[in-house]
């Protein structure tokens, strides 16, 4: 962890759950940490749970990862204020149970899950990669995935498992692209039993 002290980490879905725990841990470990969340005021509350020194390293920025304009604004802010991103933790994720894939009038719900869990992750990764590449940084992109990205349960989580399988595939796709680009930037996936962050 020593190599990351003073470096910049961006965490999506940082307002609660895994994301909140992650931003606190990174700030405590010495990283300048930017928590992206729709409920950015919760990041300010998290700062109160940290020692003063670590609290000064935690910053919040409002970002809905289903909106590309929010993602672009967030990464532009990180570049302008902090110089760019060194580590990205893609944690934002949602599940919407009780609404089946084959249920009528479910388009908005299905699209929200796909846009959060897959498109948001892909676009944030793209922007982080561009920042790292531009500055010749050997950074790290981490996807917080779910065990449901490897096995589909019988209970109804509509598009959730499909998007988490997608995260597994996207990770391998990104690894291949990074190899072809000749970069030392790494991408890692962590499949948790909980697996659902928040945005």
C-alpha cells in the first residue's frame, strides 16, 4: 500500500456499504480519495468518522454513473483539482428484485440496472484509463463484482446477474486491451458475496 500513499483514488457508489468502507480505508491509508455518489452529502458525513488528517484526504463529488455527463464532469474535476486519477474502484451497482426480465412495462428498471452496473463501470474505466495513460501512470482499476457474475440463482434479480457476468467479461476485455496498449495499468475484479454497492 505504501506505493499509493499520496496518490489519487476515485471510488464510485461511495455513499454507503462497500463504497463507504472503501473510501474510509483508502483515506486512512494515505490516499487522496474522491467518493462519487448521487448522495454526496453522505460523503461529508463519512468524513466525521475519520481522524482529522484522514478526513482532509476524503472528498465527495456528486455523480450519477448512469449519466455520462456526470462521469465526464467528475473526472474533469479530479484532473483539475487533484491532477488525475491513479486508482479507480468501480463499486456502484444496483439490483432491482421483484421485476422480472419478462414482466411487462419493465424497460426503465432493466435499463437502470444495465446503465449502472455495466455502462457506468465501462465509462468510468475509460476515463480513468485516459487519465492514467495521459500522465504515464501505472495505475489500477478495480471492479467490485458479485459471485452472481459466475452463477445465476433461481431467485428473481432480473438483469443483475447478467450485468455481473458482463463485469466478469469486461474485466477480461480490458485486460486484453491493456496488454495490446503495452501499458502496466492493471485491472482487477473482486467478486463478493454481497456484491451490491450503491449509487
